[in-house]
C-alpha cells in the first residue's frame, strides 16, 4: 500500500514537472527576425543561442540571403515577413503593401532606451523615422553607422619621397605620422597640383633616367571636381535650382582644365579604360605617384586593404613615402566634399503589421540588447563569436580574433549588423596606422579635414516628390550621357562651350530637368537636420 502511494506521488510529481516545463516553454516568447547576414547563418549558431539564453526568448531567423533580392521580395509578398527585421525596402513600399506597423516613441523609450539616446545625439534619426503627421510614432527605426557621419572618407595619396626629391613647395602644413606616412592639413591648389603632376611625369622622380612614370591615373572627377568649388556626389544651389555636379555650369571651366592636363600628358592616357585595380599595380610598382581617393580612401590604411596602396606600396618598397591630402582645393582655398547628412546606410528596421504591443515590447527589448547592451563582452560576442574560442581581449582593450570567421558564421554580425556600437566600429577601424591621423579625419578627435565638408542643398527624405522614382529609372542614362560628353571634351574631340547646351538638352530629354523640378520641392538639408534638433 505504501509502495503504491509512493509510486502515485512520484508519478504526480513527475507529471507536475512535465506540465511546469511545458508551461515554462510556452511562456518563453518567440520572435521571428531577418537581417543582412541571415543567409549565411549556421543552424543553431552560437550567437543566436547566446542571444536567446540572455533574453529567455526564442529567436526564429529567416535564413534568406540578402544577395537574393527575389527571395527577399518573395518572403514579403507571400506573407512570410518575420515579426521584425532589417530591409532595404523603402517605407513607401512597405506601407503600400500594408506590411508594417508604427512603433510608439514611448515604447521605444521604455524598452529600447539606447536607441532614444542615439536619436537625441543625432536628431536626424527622428526626422527620418518619425511619422510627420504623428511624431509620437516611429514609422521605422533608421539604421546608424558612426563612420557615416563621423569620418572624413575622401583622400588622395601622393608619393611624398618624390615630391621632396623634386623640391616642390606644396604650400600646406605637413605632419609626419610614421616613417612612411605623412599628412597635410589642407588640399593642394590647382597650380601646385599641376607642378606635382609635371614633376612626376617629366622630371624622373624614380631616378631611373627615363620618363616612364605617370600622373593622375583614375577617378578624375572625384579628384578634381572639388577644385572648381563643386560638391561631388551632392546637389548645390545654382540660382535656386538643386543641380548635381555633372549639370553644374561650373563644370565647363573644370573640363577645360582637365582637357589641358590630358593634352600635356599629365593624365594617364588610358584613364577612361583603366580596369579595376590596375591603378594600384602601377603605384605599387613605382610607375605612378597619385592614388586618387574615393569614399573609403582614409580607411585604406587598415589591414583589410592590404591588396592596394598604401599598404601594398609600403610592403613592396620600404623606402617609399606617401602624403595624405583631403583633395584639390577650390577657389576659397579649401576642399569641400559633400558632408553625409544621413547617419545610416540603406536599411531600416521594420515591425510586422500583425505584431501587437505585447510582442512589440519583446521585440524592442531584443533590439536594445543586440545594439545597446552596455557590455563590452556582449558587443564583442555579437561581432566575433564565442569568447575564448573565436576571440579574446587584447591588452589595449580591443578584441583579438582567434579564428577568422566570416560575417554570418556562428551568427556574427547578424543581430547587431546595422546599428554599430561606437566601440565595435572603433575596434575594427581604428587600427594602428589609421589611428595616427585621427585628428585630421575623425570629427570627435578634432576633424581638421571634416571642418571643410559641406552639406548638399536639398534631399527628399520623406519621398514626397517623384524625384527618387525618376532617378531610379534614369540615373544610368544620365551617367552614360555625361561620360560620353565629358570624355569627348577631355580628349579634345568636343567643344565645351558649343556642346554644353546640347549635353544639357540630352540630360533633360532623359527627364533630368523634371528630376530637378521635383527636387526643388524638397526641404533643404539644414531644414531636415534642424527639424527635431531640440
């Protein structure tokens, strides 16, 4: 009898534990999620489990590759959109398809305070994300990358050992950063730049007794548009019209200048057909001394860019020296590149329309943990993988990667891919060589070059005009038209004055004029930035 009672009690206890376990599992919330590297995610990856265990949540990840645009679109069109995630689609697209819901500001403040702190520091995030008709609601959460607005990315590199040998006075202050790297506080004037090019092409800078070295190799526009006082990559106010650089009348004078450089042999003869990476080889092999920079040129100083100068040159020739400059100065003596006004890239965090407030609270808690955990170990784990296995701390407080896992492997950069914590950005960008020049190209360290940046004139941040639609349809045609005209002028085959009007007519036949009219309706960048500045 006692044995029967004991057995019954044991069965009851076991049943109770089983029921309790089931209940506990049922009470654990589940969030479905999608982000940039999800297609590369290993099943049951380490970081995914790490996030789940810390939050006591189940995270169901949509393992669709971001490179397969059709698959991503199908996921949305078939009703398989997850509860939340990062998508490249515009708000208008998501709203038109009734795929998303709004996100109350007060809920973000309660469950994702890190994001509110970020918005308070960069109010343009409010301008991007808040509903213009109801600013108590976010339409979506814009992404953020500190490097987008904090780092001056454009740069030009010149063979400084050649410049010193030729005795050229650059007219700028130069500071030595390392044995091989120097930096200037301003750009060169056009006149000085011509002297540099002539010296590089005709004065035997490598000392081999032959004129077999070259001047400007590539990217003449991004290198020289600043010298005309025109913003490359951003529109400007020209008699009240927001004109892009390639339609700015000032380009006529610049084209004549470039035409002269080409006729004198100061520009590489094959500049219009030079293949990707060939300019790097010419510089690394000591055949050229001008590395014209683009939107990531300052961070070419980091190890990921070891296949190109400066690092490739330094390895190939330990005696070589390079000088970093922000570009070629314009009429006012400064180098005005377009200043980024949006702190993010091309994705936004959306919440599914079917999500209720209870689940939204869980989503925002998940969002805050992944992007603003306030713990260096957590940040490093989300980026690098398992502590002690994939990474460990260096003495300087940065993570040392023990295993070189790729993005998405073990779940890395899946859950915190878009909003980069400042520390994570600094860990992998502020490498030793890059860090020697922080006061020149990182705003928070002084940003000597940053002070010369200028905002573009206008932007249709709310997609209230047809500008984006026109640009999407015709931008490739505009590019083809300008490349054809500019090349013909530079080669001396077209007359810049006589043919300019025909060029503009060609652009307008491709709806560029209509695009400008639409952009004229948009707010100025200053208006956008100041909208929620208080």
